């Protein structure tokens, strides 16, 4: 088995989909999973998907990486957008999976140029809409 920290490959599709989210805004979110020592795209959300659509797409007992394009309005009434990287590692997931996701996270995140904020969550309450909004503003 390859070393999880150095041997984790990132599929080209991950970078391509992220670029499409960032520059063309083709997606609201992307969920990534590690499979066979490689990070792959598991699911993408349409531009009109809600934050609730996104959170309900995350498995309750498996780790995932995700990117969410969060739109919001500032107090000055300006439309803004921030790209969040979310490391989802629920308490109920397997210890081995948590270790692999944790050790590969920084390397994977570096492949996605344009991440503005990061959030780590082990429970849905740690990534509630209110928390994300407060971090964005």
C-alpha cells in the first residue's frame, strides 16, 4: 500500500471540475472521495443547488473533501462569493479513513488553487449555514 501522505494521486477531473466551479461557476459544490489511493470526484451540485442540498449529499459515516461556492450579501449590500474547502470527517467514520483523509488533506488542497476558507467538521452542527456565513463575512 502506498504511503497515504505522499502516494495519494489527485485525478485530473478534480482539478478540472474545481476550475469550472471557480471560473465558470458551473457548479455550486463538488464532493471528493478517496478511492484506491486516488482522490476522485464523487458528486457535483448544479449552480442553483442550496447549502442544504450540499450538506445532505455528504455521507453521515464516511469522510469526504468538499468545495462549496458560498454566495452572500455584505452589510454594504454587495454580492460576494467565497470558496470553502470542507474536510468532512464524521465521528462515526472508520479510524483508518480519518487518518488517510487527514494526512492527505493539505496536499489535495494545494492542488485546488483558489480556496479562500477552510472548515473542518466532524458533525453537521460544525458546518451549519450560520457558521459558514459567519466565516465568509
